[in-house]
């Protein structure tokens, strides 16, 4: 893109300020900035205007959704596990690690998976995940292809770390990295922020675009050639995450559902988790802040909460369905965050409080595009130890405690 083209693109969207320092930049920086402007998705500015005027769109009609409960799973354990192991042995299952997030709440300046959660010896979050996956590989006697999504911000560190750690014993031939897209941040007036005179302030665009990014990286051919039918998508931060869990896979396949989601019984009505429910008759995830007080406290005749099952970011999707959905636009959510930027004098500002809006699509919105979803209950203390915060709830300390309870040496 030439500088005239860039100026025209920006003028049309009232964003010319991005070129304020253009004439002072080196040739290389100018080129770099023009590339960024070329890649800018300015439609996001309409999303922002709409959000400012109307807020988040209204939800459809919500209704509770039950789950396949732990006792029901126990009763059918052998049958489910056999079906899942068969699928893994036939090479039909892949796993997708979502590791593109910024992990700002943890406040660790490297990719979250590089965090050392060990006490007497190093135990990295990535290591916990790979060890969990290796258990399944040993049980099935077959490797599960693992796709790792990074972002521009952490791709190099992540790849180098895995290499230096010899992939924690996983066969690197079965590991495929790909990088997600980024989106710009805007201020309250919808002006795109600069993080330096030659760089637009961007951040990873949420975990919802993972399949599109995987396709962009040329991996769809691989999925199709290898006949990988199911993808188990999971978050980096849950150190008890069971990956490619044969019982979950088998139960989902045998249920005939298009997708599956692991869920945990809510610890309390007000627990801050997204709940799997029905929206206009289709599976959907409603966030805790979107629920009315009546919904939050409503109970069924057996005394259990009506909206009882929280998601833990461990889903099973079918490659075929995801491919069909590729051109469906996921909702873009606007999140208010603290984003470093340069002001009109070129001074770097590092705000302590949210000053900017970021654009994110979310993997949980993919659930509402499925005709059906098996809600599969798991035991919280065995499978859910998220490392989100440095202290307090869902922190390093709480995850360490849960690892210990599950017999992991720290
Ligand atoms: P979180 O919602 O916890 O976001 O991500 P985060 O960016 O990691 O952490 P905070 O909010 O800044 O503290 C849930 C999962 O989705 C991945 C994360 O890596 C994590 O596994 N994710 C999130 C992405 O892969 N890309 C994104 O753009 C955002």
C-alpha cells in the first residue's frame, strides 16, 4: 500500500492521526506502518459505533439445559471410553490448545504456558498439559495431533520454549503451531490507538477465530487429508485439563450430538461462570452477568439450580461443521481494558485503569451455531484448576492446591 492509499483509507474512516509521525519515521518503519494500515479491518469501527449506541445485543429466549451427569457417565464409562479410544486410534481426533491470550490478569510477561507452577522443581503450565495428553496417548497407543494457537505477541517465545523443553516428551511431528489474528484498540471516541509512532496498538482478537486462523495457516488440508473428524479445543490455563479425554469423546460421538462441552456443577448460584443453556431452542452459553436474579436463583423440583452447569473451556467440535460455519461471522465483543499508547505529543502512557476498547470474538459463541451440544459433567476438583490471577480466586495458589490434591508432585 502506498502512503496516498493509506491516507485515503484512513481519511474515509476519520483515522488520519495514525499517520501523524509518518514523515519522521525511517523508511523501514514507514513501510511497516503502511503494512499495518493495509491489514486494518475498519469494519470494526462500525461495530464499536453500534456498541456505543446500543450496547451488547439482546439475547434470545433462554431456557435451562440439563447435562449428562457424573453418575450417568460412570454407569456407561466402559462403553464411552472404548468408543473414544477407537476414535483416537483411528486418528479421528485432534486437540487444539488456545494459547494466544495475553494473560494480563496473571501479570506474567511471557506466554502463560511458560509459567512455572512448581515449588521444589520446575513444572510449567505447558508441561502439565502435555503430561495430561501423554496419559491418553499411552492409553490409546496412538498420538493425538496437537494444534497450538499462538498470537503475534507470543508466537516466537512459545515455539522456542517448546523446542528448548524438547516438547515435554511429545512427538514434535504431531505438534502444529499456528498464529491468530490481531485487532486494533480504540479510545472512547473510536480513534485507533498507536503504541509507538510506527505501530498501531493491537492485541489478539479473542479465541473465537481459532478455526479461521487454523485454516488461514493452511492446516485445513491437513485435517481433511488425515481425516481428523473431531477437534477438542481447550484453554491454556487449566492445569488439570483433560485433553482428548476418551470418555468425553466417546460419550459425544455416541450421543449423536454435533458438539460437546465439559461442564462443572456451579459452586454457588452467583458463581461467575458462563452457563450452558438453550437460547431459542439451540445450545448457547450465557455469561453470569447476562442472567437475571430470577434465572440465577431459579431451582428445579429436585432442588438443583436450573442454570446449573458452568463451562470450563473444553469443547469438542466436528471439523465438517466448523468448515461449513467458516463464513458465519461470530459476534464481536467489545472489552474495556488498560492499553498502553502514545498521546498526541508522542509520549508513552501506561494507564493503570481501562482506557481503551478491544475487539474479541469468543469460542463460546461457536456453541450457539451448533444444532446440538452434549453437556458433559465433570468433577470440578479433578478437572478444573484455572490459573487466571496472581492471587485469590483461580490463582497460582489455588491451582497448586488442586494439583496436590490430584497427586501431582510440585
Ligand atoms: P482468557 O479469557 O483467560 O484471556 O482466555 P487471556 O488473554 O488469556 O487472559 P487475561 O484476560 O488477559 O487475563 C481463555 C483462553 O483463550 C485463550 C487464552 O490463551 C486462554 O487459553 N485466548 C484468549 C486466545 O487464544 N486468544 C485470545 O485472543 C484470547
